[in-house]
C-alpha cells in the first residue's frame, strides 16, 4: 500500500521540479513585497491543484472517447517526458516572464508547476497505481512546491544559482529515464498483444 504511494510520489516530484523553479520564481517576483509573493504562491498553488486533479477526470473521458489504450498513452507519454527532459537538460532553465495580474495562474501555476510532464505522468500513474495514490502524490508535491517557493529566498542563498541549476538538471535526467521506461513498458505490452493474437 505505502509502496504504491511512494512510487506515485517520485515521478510527480521529478515532473514538478520545485527546486528548479526557485531561480524562475525569484526572477518573476523580483521587486515584489513579501505579502505579494505570499499571495502569489497561494494563488498559484490552488490553481495548480485544481488543474491537475480536474485533468485526471477529463483525461480519462478523452481516452474512452478516442479509444486510446493505456499502452498507447505509455508510449506517447513516455516520449513526451523524454523530449521535455532533453529540452530542459539542453537549456539553462525555464524562461522568466514579466510579472502581471495573471502571474499566479500563468505562467506559475500552468505551465511551470503543472505542465505537460505533470499532466502526462498523472494519467499514467492513475492507471498504474490507482486514483488515491496519484491524487495524494499530486497534492503533496504541489503543496511541497508551494512551501519551497515560500522559502525560495533562503534556499536560493544556500544552494546558490549553480546548485539550483545542477539539482534541476539531475531531476530532468531522472525524468528522461522515466520516459524511456514508460515507452519500453508500453511497447512491450503492444508487441505482446500483437504476437498473442
């Protein structure tokens, strides 16, 4: 039981990449008052939670409507995760945006906290480990991201820009490996179905 929760937690943790968001958040909120930052973190966290959990329901309905199997999605989702990880590994972090009144929703909540990697991983995990472990991992990781952003100034001083960048790259390397694993599992299942029929 606990193993399922742990196995669901790790991929979402890697996909959210809260540590890697520290430099981005610092750049986006540069010059803001502490109260403004706290309000922004609360807004982005709640929005990210809503989008991620709502997508679990909508995503499954889309699957049924289009006739997509979980094996198809494993291959496609794994490819997307791999491409995202390679893109981030070959770049120096995510691009900063100019703060405005929608900053908490876009780009902080979507796509920085809950982006394609989180949404893709969530749909795969709900079929692999169940609904409750997946929802628990989403909630815990997004709340953890909020806490990390809340203390981003302190953490940034400890890690430094190079430290935050290095950890982000390590997490993206893990995400790439998870993407390859998902593609392998999907292809094995598809090929097994072909040869058994």
